C-alpha cells in the first residue's frame, strides 16, 4: 500500500512468532503488519505505565522519608565552606 511514512523490516523470531499468534487470536483476520503495529503500540503503552509506576513509587519513598534525618545546627554552612564561590 502506498504511503509517505517510513517503513521498517522485522525478522520473525520465535518470540515474535508467539506474540503474533497471540495477537491473531485477539484480532482475527488482521494482517501481520497490523498485528506488529498493534503490539508495538501496546508495548509502548505498557512501558509508559511501568515508568509512571516507578516514578510514583520513588515519589512515595521520598515523601515517606521526608524530614526523617535530623541535621545538626549549622550543617549546611559547614558543608558550604568548602564550595568554590
């Protein structure tokens, strides 16, 4: 089919074959090229969701530990004495 979009070539490894078989059960009658595209989009959505979950976990850990370290008076001033101006 004519298109102005870039195309890619993918080797059908055993793992990709298995993924295509699973995708064909989900979207019967779809050509393999469409199955690959759908799997790629779903994979990207999954990665984005995992990234978001990791960020939320890091933020929760930071929030849970906020204020739990008691620095001695003058700690920052002492630390900054060695910094260049």
